[in-house]
């Protein structure tokens, strides 16, 4: 058994026994782990108020390979992201991000994904950029890091320069108008969407404040990224956070 010190995002928690929590964390060094915080629900607990969703914390945990859960020794805030937590729209879009992490990251470290979450949550917490745009940034870079990024320059079938077309629901490929004319799908893209995706691919999340588009385009982009996630990840075919967002919006 080792005492591991690492940073962690809180994904979710639930009660355990009369006084403790079971907490799901996405950590920098260990990937996604489950910890037990003994006595965390008592008034005098050193963990009281520590394990709120989205929080970035530093933890010391008794870690043992192969064990389904581990015991946490100590924790302290690095960044609680209070502004994010108090903005309903930011909470909705951040919940999509944490659900994607919860369903896809397992017991291995992916520091690129961890740094991506941190960069996006920092901007979410600033409340200066649309959380919808930051969600786009997260998903597009999440797909790219995992080898599923869009080819935004050329048709995946004929290699023609892309201007508009459709996205294949079989493999997530972007196809030009000629190659996609016989495909039945609502995942259509135009030059405006391509330019937004190209901008997101090259810029820092703080630059997302420069994106300008109408409600129709926003809805199309949401549908493209959510459907593309389903294409590549079976366990993302029904995101509870997306259902909640659609009901609220």
C-alpha cells in the first residue's frame, strides 16, 4: 500500500454508512478512482464541504493496485470553482463534461485530459465566456486527444477541400457534399461550422469569447458533437446531463 499525493476533480459522491462518503475522483496521477472519506458527513470532520462536484482538490490517499476503492487521508482545496457552481448554465454544461469523464476514464492516468478539464473549468469559473462554447472546446479536444478528432480540411473519402457536407454516423468522418449525397443524416455542416471548429482546434479556451453564431448554428454544433461522442463511445449514447440540459433549455 502506498500513500499517493495527487490533484483530483470531484466527479460525484454518495453517502456511505451513517457518516461517510464514497467519492468518485478523476486524478492527475491515478486516473479515475473511488475513495472512502470516513466521517466526512459529521459536523467536525476535516472533510466537511470538501467533496462538491467540479472542485479541484489535493488529496493524500492510501492506494493499492487492484483494490476497488481506497481510503483518503487528507484533502484540501486547490480551486473550488465557486462562481461556476453558482451559475446554473455553467453547472449544466460542466455536468456534461464530468459525466463524459466519469464514463470514459478508468484506472489509468491521462494527464492531457486532466489538463483539458482544468483549462475549461478555469474559464467556466470566470463567467465571461458562454459555457456552451467551452463545452464545445472540451468535446472537440477530448475527441482529438483520444484519436477521434475531425479532419477539418479535407473530405475523409475523396480528399477534396471541405466547404460543406455531412458527418457519417458510422465512423464520424466528415464528407464533402458529393461523397455524402446518399447519406441519410441530420449531421450537416457548412463553412460557418467548419470555421468555428477550426478556430476551436487552434485556440486557447479563453479565446472562445470571440465565437459569434446564431441559435440555429449553436443547436447544430451541439447535435454534431453529442452524436459524434455516441459514434465513438457506446457508453456515451445516453448522457443524463444532456437530457437534463435539453429539458431545462
